[in-house]
């Protein structure tokens, strides 16, 4: 990780996938803390983490 940081000048960003429990929208964000995540579609904070299928 230190090598990547020194090469890029910053840490590589990670993506986290969530599903809104209110409207079922799936979305991706760089925010890891579910308490700070809200659905971009309906604004609900009632979301769950979804395992990325990569």
C-alpha cells in the first residue's frame, strides 16, 4: 500500500456497493461507513452493504 501511495501521491480509492431497503436501488460509493450513506435515488439512509460480484 505504501508503494501505491508513493506512486500515486494518494491512497487508491475503494468502492463500496449498497442497496437501498426503501426503493431497492443498487448504488456504488467510496464511503465505507453505512451511517454516512444515503440512497442517491430516494435519499433514504436505510441501506445495506452488498458484496461486490467482481
